[in-house]
């Protein structure tokens, strides 16, 4: 049974911003002068059109965004700043059919078009400077050139763990000019953020760049039992880069990155009602977590005659520690101490040969290898339980996991006039091993089996046909396949392996510019066939909430998305944008969880209707002063939280989020002061919710703290000052 209906109310909530934008476009067309609508725009009017070329590297070569026959969202560094986007929680408001948030353990939840999963199944891949990131997906979005969101399976180019798409963080690289940037931001709940970067060309062939930030935040969750903030945090990070170009053809970029996060866990605690979030907890333990990450990358390329050889090598290490209130109450009953005696390490190596783009064809060939050692993606291999303040089960769990990935991949595009036929293929193998030392306080020697292994070979193709009419439209159709390897569900009562999952997406779309390039648009329709879907659910074991990963069955998703960006000819400096998405995602026949038939039910975390709208206005106050105003709103329809039939409390309510920012600065002098507000109307909502995880609910779905949930941010005001030279 559907939890939402395409009612007049939903359509109104969903389509109002787009309808308003469409009306604005029509009105502007009517009143615009013939010159503004001519096929060629006067040079004096060039600031009124969307004339910038957005270059992305989503297909591992530099291309114009509008020339790529795929659904890709690119957010530039300027728009990140202008919209106040500083974390993945903010990215979810930028594009429809995408749900992003930080987990309680500071890892990422992400769903794209109903594909992916919350928790410990990967679903969507994260990349930092072309290296897949399993440890630091929730890094702050500082010193970035842009963020790219790739929708749909990315198996051919990116491999496993990209079954729903990929999110790429592209850092700013060292440049040829000396520059320094300083920024300080203060906000409610004692929020402080200090950021700085410096770029220095050491010689005409060597450049160096370093950036760093420090953030402290008391958060918006209050622990009334301890009379202190319930999720105050501190975080700092440093990234340094060295770019060496000894010859015109040889280029080497070396990156070293460090990040440390510590403090209370994200706003997660006991709740009584999914419809009325309470921003208070009562816990006798001042929950604490610490994450420390080191990462190094060497990206070396050499341009031959007609092709470029690129080698990307990386090493990442992560160590975590937790001390948490395992029963979520003020009673000293259960306390979990989670240490990591074996820090996780990830080694990756990619080697690829990329041809030049010609009018006839282009191609790419590559080899990939990765080795994940010790407990990925799970962050907590060893845990102790302290019961009643005295009894210690140490360790309660202790395990180690390893994974090896090897792959060969390639893509090619054949150009026939305005037509392009593209293809890609990846053949890879994954080997996964898990060693159980202690399980729920029981030594491995007492378990029926203490070592588990899963292997799999994956063939992931992609085919695309596109027709380019010029700036007005790029029409395309594609078929792509993605996969997620099978592994072992380690924390459940009965340890068991689960199978790999596969998704196949069929998509048609169009993108381009119209009305003398003053309107940029994109639209896409898709169907996704999802096989042996992996999903996580929570259960209570000895007072601990543990997550079970199982193959529930097959699902199918279909939907349509569209977006407009409009710069009216009648108002200089004004840019309007809106996008909408409709998604229908359901379990198919045979989908079963814990003996319950889910056939025909909605899949979790997949809102039927989503949308956003944005207004940006830049005006010259004087010859030197400039005003920059930005207003954004996003809408999410209701959706299910868990893949189980749970009455009432399993449905997340619909909600709007509204943000605004205004800045005054002198672009030529490099300074700017700004004020912004997040969640302007103080909407109360959850980013994550587990119904009945602490006990049974009443008939109306409410209870006395029987649910657990992670809360979305409350209204907060910020002021900032920045200087760049």
C-alpha cells in the first residue's frame, strides 16, 4: 500500500516553485526586447545569459557538463559558499531524488533514486580527488573546486559500491599565483569555524597549496540529565598539496590529508514520536567518539602523442574510539566502549590510458586494485559492555575484515555526425574475508564457524546513444549496470553471509540551453531494476542495538526529474533555479524480511516527491561594493524509514527546509561579510529513525522513548567575515 498519493496537496507543495519559475520565464520572454531573444546575443548583454562553461571530470576526462549524456549535478565552489553548503546534510537540498545525511557514527547515509541504503551497506560511492573514500565521506566541504553528484549505476568506470551513483569531491589544486584566504564564522550554540588556505608558486614548475579548518560546535541536542550539550564536537583538518610539472608533458600532484573529529555523537537518542521530534535526551553517559584519519595520494600523468597515461596511488588509515550510552537512558544499565586495536588501512592503485578527443572517436583503458585491511566499512571491531556499572564483558565483540578488489575497465565513444554511440565495460573480482575472535562475549573457538569468506566476479556494462542538436538540446538514452559485493553480517545473533546485489538502469533524457542561452534545462526519466537488494535493519541484542544486513529481494524504481536555471534578460544579476523529482519505488514479489512479505510495499528512504528552488541576486551597490543575496528552499514528501511493516511510526512526515544568506563585499579588494540562516522556519525533522528499537509502541505509534532517531538541525543564525588576496 502506498504511503503517499499524488494528491492536489502534494502536487501543490511539489510544483509551486517550478510553476512560479515557468511563469517568470514566460513573462520575461513577452517583455524582453527582440535583441534579448535573438539567436546571437550582443556582447554588452553577455552578463545576462548562462554563458559559463561548466567543466567536470565525471568520466575521467575534462568535458562540458552539457555534453555528457548522463544525469550529473555539479556545484561550484562559488555556489557552495553562496548557498552556505558546508556538509553532506546540505547537499541533499540541491537536487531531487537524493537523500544524504550523517549517521550517528559520523559516516554517511545516502540514497539516490531509491538505490543505496542507510547504514553499513555502501550503495553510493564517495570520491576525494579520484580516490574512493571509505573513511571520510562526511568531511567538511572546504577548499573544493566543485562537488559532482552522479546519478545511476557507475559500475563501468567506478566499479563496486557505486550501485546507486557516486559523489565526487574535487579539491582546489595549487595554482600559478600567490593567494591567501582567511574566513571566520560564528553561529548559535557556540558554533565557531576558522578556515584558511595559502597558495604559493615555488618556481615556474612547482606550486604548493595548504588549507586547514577548525570547527567547534555545542550542537542542538541537550542532555537534561547531565545538564550539558548532548552532541558538542570539535573537528580540524589539514590538507597540503605539491604540484610538480618538470616538463610540458609530465605532471605530478602529491596530496597529504589529516582529519580529526572528537566529541559527542551526532544528535541521536531515544524518541517517543516520529511526528514530534524532541531535541533533548536523558543519558547517564556523556557519549564520546573520536575519529582520526590520515590519507596520502600521488597522481602522476604523462601526455604522449594522442594519449595520456595516469597513475593514481593512495594510502588511507583510520582509527576510531567510542564510549556510548548503550541503553539511551539515565539509568546506569549498559555502557559500550568501542576501541579499534587494528586501525583500518586502505591501499588503492589505478592505472589508465586516456585518448585525446577527436571528431571520430575517443577511448579509455584502465586497471584498478584496492586492498582494505581491518574492519571496513564497519567502524567498531572491538567492543566492551559495562552492565549495571560493574559487570564488564570485554571484549563483547572483536573481529577483523579484509577485502581485495581487482578490475580492468574501459570506455569508448564513436561519433557519427550529430550521433554518438558510447560504451563501457568493467570486469572485476572481489574477495572478502572476516575473522571472528569474540562474538557477543563468546570466544571464537566456541562458535560453529569463526572465519567467513565471500568472493565474486562482476561484469558491469554501459551503453549510451546520444544526439546533439547544438546548444538547444542533447538527447540521450542509456543502459547501465551496477553491483555491490556480498559480505558477512557480523553483528547479528546468527552470523551469516549475504549475496551481492545488482541494479540495471534504463534512462532517457535531454539537456541544453534555450531562449538565447538565458535558460538552461535538463530532464530525465528512468527505470531501475534492483536484484537481491541488500538492506539493513536494527534489532536489540543483550541491550545493544545491532544492525543486520540481509538480501530482502528485488525492487523496482521509476521516476522523472527535471530542472531549470534561468537568468532573465530584464534583470541583471538575477538567477532563478528549480528542480523537481517524482519517484515510485516498491518491493517486488518474493521480497521477504524476517518471514514478512513486503511485496508491493514502498522501499525505505525514497520520497515520492522532492524538489528545490533557489533565488540568487548579485547587485553592484557602488563601483566597489557588491551585494550577494541567496534564498533556497527544498521539499521532501513522506517516506518509510525501515524495510518492515511497522504501523504509523515508520513513516517520516513531509517537510520543507528554507535557508538564506546575504553578503556584502568588495570583489576587487577581496573582503566579504555575510549573514545566513539555516532552517529558517525551524522545521523539526529526523535524518534517521529506528521505530521500536528500544521497546514496543502504543496503538497510535507513540510510546515512552521506545524509538531512536537522529535529529535534523534546528534554526541557526551565522555571521562570517572573509578576506582573500
